[in-house]
C-alpha cells in the first residue's frame, strides 16, 4: 500500500496518470488495428475470389460456345458456324459465414414503471475458410443474356428454326434472345 501512496504523490501523480492513459490508448490502438487488418485480409480474399469468378465465367462461356459450335455444325444445312454468348450477370457464389449478434439491454424503472434501454447492438460476420479460401456452399451459374449464331446455312428458314429450338432446349433461353445470321 505504501508503494501506491508514494506512486501517486502530487508531483508524480500527473506523470503516472499520463503514463497509464498512454498505455490504455496503445492497447486500444493495437486491438483496433488487429481487427482492421483481419477485415482487410477478408476483403482481399473476396476480391481475389471475384477475380476467379470473372475468369471462370470467361472459361464457362468459351467452353459453352465451343460445345454449341461442335454440336450445331453437325445439324443438316448449318455448315460452318460461329457462336457468341453474352451473359446477363456474373453468377453468384454463396460462402459459409459465421454470424453473431452481441446485444446489450438494460431495464430501468421506478416503483411501477419499467423501460428497456438498448445500449448497443454489434453484428459480427466472419467468412469460414477452407485451406485459406472461403468455404463455398453454393455456386450459381451466370444467366445468359443472348446468343448469336453465324452459320453458312443461316439464310434457310428451316435451319434457323432448328438452331433456335436447339439453343432453347440446351440453354433455356427465350427465342427473342437468339439470333441466327448467314455467314459470308
């Protein structure tokens, strides 16, 4: 006890209080920067996964176009063919998250009146990781906006009809979003 009394003498009291205050501010800054860095790492992971989505979509479209060109070129009257597909959106990846809500309520009251006071509400969302990558629960393929077919036999009405029906059946795209043109 003597130690604390000597520590907080009038002259040294101000110095010790300043030191304690600076120490507390330092601890708060360390905790805040730590959570900020974790948030930045998660944002970088999401940005990285978004780049992967774009690359996967271009691969998805290229592979789909190639498959359609191969299949449709075998249809009678089509001949040489070029397929171009445009996407409505980039699709969606749903990742696993751990959500928690911290809530503080206080009840105050007098002899008959009681009221609840919400002091704070804090929501925490953490993306669950699997081998340092977000854990993917579901991947939704992008929607197809339109399909352009350029074919040698694109001027024949029967060929156009056959190609449009094939695209509708394979890609579930409406007929008004499919165009068949004659190749030069």
